[in-house]
C-alpha cells in the first residue's frame, strides 16, 4: 500500500484549527431547512408542534408535516390579491386549531386545520387597508385583533386601524371612538395586545395608548374605550401575564402603567413609570412568568425587573437595529433576538449568548419558538425556514470528575490525588490541609502552617508534599511518613509562586516573584541541596512545569511569556509570546509533544513541536474564556480537560487535530466532509468520510 501522508505540521494547522473550533464552540444546530419559491415573511407552529405553517411574498401558505421529513408541504390558498399577495402574519389557535393569516392589504382569513394538517374553508375579512400591522388572538380564542380600514378618515386614509374579528363566527367590529354628537372615527393603531383575562385590549397610536373593552350584547360585540394615556410616538404594547401592568414602547422609550390588582377592571391603571432607552423602542415583551420586561432599542435589548422597574441587564447586539424578540415559552430567562441574517439566543440573567444561529443568506423576518420551547424556527428573505435546536452543539462538557475518568484512563488520579492514587489532599482553611486515603479514611492533618497555603505539589514518588506558602522565604515540605513539616530556604528574595519536581524527583524547580526560575538538586524529598541553574525571565515567574520525560522545563511569567528550556543545558529553545496576562496553567501531555498554557482569565493555547524542533501555536482553545481551576490531558493525549473555577463543569477540548476533525464531522447538522475538503484542506487520506454526490449542493442543516 502507498504510504499515507502525515498530518499537517502545527504551523499550517493553526488557521484551519481555529475555523473548526469555532464550529464546535457554536451552540445551535440546524435540524431542518424548508425551502420555498419566494421570500418567507412569517411562520406559526401547530399547537402540538408537529406542523409548521409558513407564509411568503407570493401569497402562498405552506403547511409542513415535521413528522414526515420527505413529504411535500400542503399548499393553502391564502385568498390574497395580485396587488397585495404577501402573507404578512400567521396565527395558530392552540385549542380550536384555527389558522389565521393576513396579506399585504390586510385581508384576514381564518380557516380550520385539523391535527393531521388538513385544511377546511373558513371566514374571510376583506378590510382593504394598506397597513397590515399584524394579528393578535384573544386568550379565549374567540376573537382576533386585526387590521381594518373601512370607516376611517376617508378614501385617502392610509393610517393603520384595527377591528375585533370573530374566529368561530363571521363578525367584525371596528375599534372606533363614537359619541351622541359625532360620527364614529377609527382609532389609529400601530400595535395591539389582549389583556390576559381577555375582553380587554390595548392599542398603541401616534399620540396615545388606549385601553378598550369588548362587551357582548344582543348577540353582537361592542368595543368601547375605557381610558387613554398620552404618549408620543407609540409603536408597541404588551400586557404583563399575571399582574395589572401594561408596557408601551415608542419614540421616547418605554412607559409602564400599573394598576391596583382588580382583574375585573384591568384598565384601571393608576401609576406611570418611564424607563429610559438610548433610542426609539419598536418591540417590548414580558417574560412568560412575568419576571422581566424586555425592550429592543438601537440594536440592544434592555431588561428590567418586572416588580421594581430597575434595570437588570443590557444585551448588546452587533447590528444597529433588531428585527424582533421572542421569549422561550418553557425555559426561564431564555430570549431569542434576530437582526440581519442571524439570530441569537440569550440567557438574560447572565447576559450570555447561548447560541448564535447563522446560515441564512437573506434577512430574517421572524423567529418563533415551538410550543414546547425546544425548537426555534427562523424565516428569511432567502426563501427558507430553518428549524433549530439551540441546546445542541457547543463544547463538550461534563459535570463531575467521575464523568471524565474514562477520558483520562482507568485509575488516573484526580485533582489533589497523589501519583500512586493512594492519598488525596484537601485544603481545610487558609493555613490547614488534611490527608485522606483512597478508601475515604482520614489519615493526618497539617495544621498551624506559618503562612497561608497557596499551592501544593506531590513528589513523583508520593513521598512528600511541596508547599508554596504566602510570603515564606522558601518552600515547605510535608513528609508523609513522619507527618512533619520542614521549611527550607534557597536563594529566592521574593515570594514564591510555584514548585515542580522533575520526573525523577531529583530536582526541584521554583518560580519566584524576583523574576527567576531556579532549579535545585533535591536528593531527598524534603530538603533543598545545591543550586544547579538559574533561569532569568522577563517578568516575575509564575509557573514551572517539567515535561514527562524530563527533557524540557516550561516557565510562565506575569507578562504572559512562555519559555521552553532544554534541561540538558537549560538553553532556551522556544519563547512563545502570545498570551493575555499572567500565566496561570502549564500542562504537558504524556508524550511531551504538546504543552497547554492558560492565562488567569482562562484563555488557552496548545503548543506543539514542529519541524527542526521549533514550537508553534497549534490551537487557540477559548473564544469566550472562563477562569480555570486546573487542566489535564487525557491518557491518550486526544483531549484536554479544563476544570472551570466557577464550578460550572469540566470542558473537553480536542487536543489532537485528528480528534478535532472527527468531532466536527460527527456534529449533528454538519455537512459530511467532501472528498475535496478531505484532500485539499485536511490532508487525511487515511480517514474515511461520507461522500456527497455534488460538493456544491446545499445540505439541509449544514453549519455555515
């Protein structure tokens, strides 16, 4: 057989490595792509989440059976006209299974769709207005708030208006002011929302927010205005899901109107609270449980506590404007926003981006969560709808040390364990530690240390502990046999930061704040002998670490510089200078061919030895780093395990390039690597991949 080409050297891997790691870091997997012939404008889920309705600019509604991936969608005639064909809004009633839509000229149609997706003819409301602001379904699903124009200021009236439309019966009542001495005049409506109790709704207009009540008399609905709140440039309104509170957004920010708590009279709102934003607010929404109020303004989302009105967080997007926002109906504090060609899923409490959903070639017009909150659909001008699972993908994570033991190898010692895995050290306080056996029995306690304990390291033979004590002039040694502490002193003239025994246990390296890393002869486990070498660093020394074979000593300083020294003469063979602050971690793999370095904020690099003994960056591990408590390579060197200091878990990073490629290829929703990718970019002829019939063909669910 012909010899297989070797893996690319670290120097040429670095760029591709970064691209592949970005794919792994990105949480949010596209499960399915639904294609249309025209730009999509809106979408609605069926109550069970088994079907999806999409509306496009050509006036078509497609009904997709998500349980049958290969089935063609059912086409529903939306009843649009040639002058206004686009389907601008869709609503699917949860209990009555009525599907409502409106077109560019605000013609509203209501139809019955059964659980299998079959559609029956329904009611059509030919309103004829040219401003279709949207649709809102009442909580009892008996009425719709929809666009309307008849009875406005006249034939030239282009202002948006609203009407209460019957869902199960053919009925339309305009939202109008009328009196005994003046004719009916339709209120200008830019947005509307039902109160949670139903039969009351609010509207936002150019100069006021109105609250209206629907009453049924003699088999007919009547709409009357209950109260008006002056507000300049109103654009959007939203009712609190459980409390008598109404939020309105407009040209000058957000106003919250609060009431006394009488659910029978929700329009009695007595207090007014103004919330500042940097610009106009086009979208406001309360979280489903009512804890937060979100408002989109100038590319950012402002979040306030619902009860106090105090600003809780600000989520900053990349674009100057947001297309909208949508709360997850089931997962607390999860919010979706969209702008341009991408959508984001946020954890509003921490402000973290949980997932960035990319892949659309055109602007996203809407994003809608499924009823169970597990999927998000985005519809775009590129004529596709993409269904996402924002919880899939992202970095591999484990919660406990037991879960990562299979990666480290059977019997591998965990944090604090001795090399022979017979003892474990636990720090009990600033100046105390305890020693325990592998069976969980208490063995000894080191108490009343003269200084605070900063760090400890095990002797390779598990005979002693080396201790770094705050402000101590030298290291401390705790002998396991005698259970005694010995303080030793070398030539250090400043506080110590780290200790490292050579693999043979015959030499001890010390990192000192005076800018030197010193290597001492240490024939016994608990005493320093003569000084062998002194290594001058640019900044104060922070970390030292021997390679497993003892050939190299790695040093890290407060300036972020890493030194790799040949222990046979302590010549500096490499001095990488790419870090982001004081070095906190230096970890070798078992073969000594790879070194992991991390700064205090958790940003990590993988260094590999390339041609002619040169060391180069093979990988940058963290796009959004967190502080690390520790790190270790797996037994086979394929994985790096990084333990997060905040207790969030243990992250598993591919440490070998082959492992990284395999992870990307196996990621759900990712295209299989083509033959061209495999030979031209990856250069792995020995690794098998699924072929694609056409390398240029788009693949549903591909990561782009």
